[in-house]
């Protein structure tokens, strides 16, 4: 390729780093802090080999293997082997998600918004923008690998040696690079950022499912998934580096393929053809609500399937929880012990809180979609017709409520439907459904905050994701890290009754719903006052 294709790549790379001077450090620090805190928590709770071997036995369950991967070193379950077994895969999935979002942000999103067209009007190479985005991802993943590797080694935990710690970080960085590469390819195939994110996350979920099938069945199938490759590094056990090198090699090939595709496609185009639209619009598109649903139906269907599968996967292990908890101190620490209820019943609210926080994501995304439509200058076309601002925003609010209800329902039905088939205890499916829907007011609070931000400060809508992450930490890990009750109650999810071990507190739920309505109403006021597009 000619050198002019790469002109000013360095300048664009510095520009990308400057744009994400806060976003990138926050991602890296969040990964590092959570990894190190969990490593310390594991060693505090399992201080001898007998306790670790007890949990190793429970990890031989096929359901646990499907969730966290095959257990290497179970015969000698050291602190390092435990950390790698239980945390490496899950962390790699989130690292992959980070790379998907960042690559899309600096490529297809910029292309959709017209920024790349402006950049190309300057003496900039045709491939410079994509290369700069990929170079930043290389930098981010290398820093992430070094920070996590050095941090784990600095803890001076027995069995967490320097090589194993660096390999742990390198495995995460390699996984990130691979998903950056696959996202770069999807950027060339798709015509909009929403499709890129959908395809990339779909590939991530497919990789997880294929790995799970392979880990509990044929190992040959697990090799079809890149997530299966990094687990074969056997971190802190045998410390194999070749799976990491394989992953990096495939990532480089994907990056090169993406550059080739980028060099032969037109700006704004994609290799996957868009389906021709219908000659006449359906009756659904005659209203703002129908339009909002049509724009997001594919994503909502994907989230619905995902929540049901998550609930079903959690439900598949409910039958073994009693024996699991008997030997796993860390899970007993995370639970608030309640007399008169089995450990399985006490664990159901924790599972529901996690799924409820996940279910909040699509509900929030529905509201924030209006901001995206506004940024793309499509809202003016809707408001130019007989549609008021209140009706437009109200349509997205109503859709967000429906999405929250559906997602929680599917998660609860997945958990209960599969769980009851493997449990010896006789519990009602309606109990699982009630435990799920109890979190609907908390999701409405999150959606209400999103409406408030869209109405008054659309540039600050990223705050809602930080608040959701905070909610996950204090609700899910509050018992483990002994957070004060007032800290947990800073999240709306901390006010939800823990069904079935607590009766439904309708007053609390009514207050949460009322607060959500107030937040949304304030958002409506702001949306009517501010200029569209600002």
C-alpha cells in the first residue's frame, strides 16, 4: 500500500487519545480495581488448602463449567488457580465489550456523524482513521495487561507469581485485541453503528455459548471460540503463552483484513446491503411510539433472548446450590443469613438483583436512543409534523417501561422455569415472577434519571452508566465487602424487597415508582425548554 494512505496517522491517534482522555483511564482503573479487590477477597476468605479444595469439588459441576470455564488445577486449587478459573473468562467478556464500544465510537459512529468526511477533507490518509483507532486499542490493551499483571503480582499472594500474573493480564489484553479486530471488520460490513455493535456483541455472545458447549462436551468445539483459546493458557497452573500468541495473531489478521476492506469501500457505505424498504409504511409507523419501537426492535429482541438465557443458565445450577454453599464461604459472606429459608431461597434475590441490573440496560438504552436520533438530526423531521415534544418523549418513556417489564419477566421465567426442573424444593413459578417484577420500580428510577438527563443535560447522559455500575457493585458485592447499609441504599436496587425471604414492601415500591415519575416529569420540563440539538 502507498504511504499516503497512512498520512497523519500519528496526529489522529493523538486526537483519539485526547477525546477519550477520561473514558480510557476510567475503563482501565475499573478493571484493575475490581480484579485486585476480588483477588484479595478470595485470599481472605480461603486461607488454607482445605477450604479451596472444598470449592474445587463444587466447580466440577457441568453447569459451573459452562459458566466460568474448565477448571485447570482443581487437584491443587491454589489462590492463583482459583482466581484464573473463576474470574478470567468473565473479565475477558467485559474487556471484549469495552473494545467493541471504543472501536465503534471512533470509526462507524464518527462516519455516521460526518466527522470522518470532515477529517478526510484535510491531507489525511484513507486508512489513517481506522489505523489510529486500532493503534489506540493496542495501547489500551497493553496498558490494561501491564496494570493488571503488575497489580496482581504486587499483592504478593502465594501462587500468584510474576509469570502467571503477567499471563493473566496478557490473556485479557489479547482477548480485547481480538474483539477490537472483529469489530473493525464489522465496521466495514455494516452501514451504521447500531448494526456494528449488534453484530459484535452477537459474536461475543456466540463465542461464549460455543465455548460453554465445548467445555461441557467436546473440547474440539471449544477451540472454535476465541474465549476458549485464552482459557487454555492455564494461568497460574501451567502458564502456557501460546494461546495468547494465537489470539494476538488472529487479531492482527482481522485488523489487516479490516484495513483492506476499508481501502476498497466508499465512505458511508458497507458491504452488507441494506434491505430495500417497503413501498408503504405499516400502521405501526404512523405514531412516534411505533417509530421508536421499529428503530429498536432488533436490539430489544436480542436483549430479550439474552435475559431469558441468563435466567435459564442461573436456574440450571439452583439444584446444586445447597451443597455448593455448604463449602463456599465467599457466597455465604455475600448473603444475609435468614432463618427459616434455605440457602437456595436466600440466593434467589441476589440472582434477581444481578439480572435486574442487566435488564435496566436495554430500558435505559431505549430512552437514550432519542438523544441519538436528535444528534443525527432526525428528530426535527418528526417534530415538524403534528407531534409534540411531550408525545415524542412520552413514547420513548412508555417503550422503556414496557421493555423493563418484559426483560424482568423473561429473566424471572427463565430462572424459575429451568430452576424448578432441577430443584428438589417445591417453589411456585409465580414466586420467581414476583421476585423479578419487584425490581421494576428500580429500573423505572434508572429510566427516569435517563429522561432527566436527556431533558436538561444530554451531554451528561454517560453519568447513568456510572450510576448503574455503582449499583451493581454495592448491591452484588455489598455483603462481601461489608458496605454500610446507607451505601447500598444509595442505589434504587438497594430498596427492593428480597423476595421470597422478605414480603413485598408496597410502600417502598410505591415511593420508588413515585420518584421515577418525578424524575421523568422534570425531564419533560427540560426537554420542552431546551433547544433541540443542543
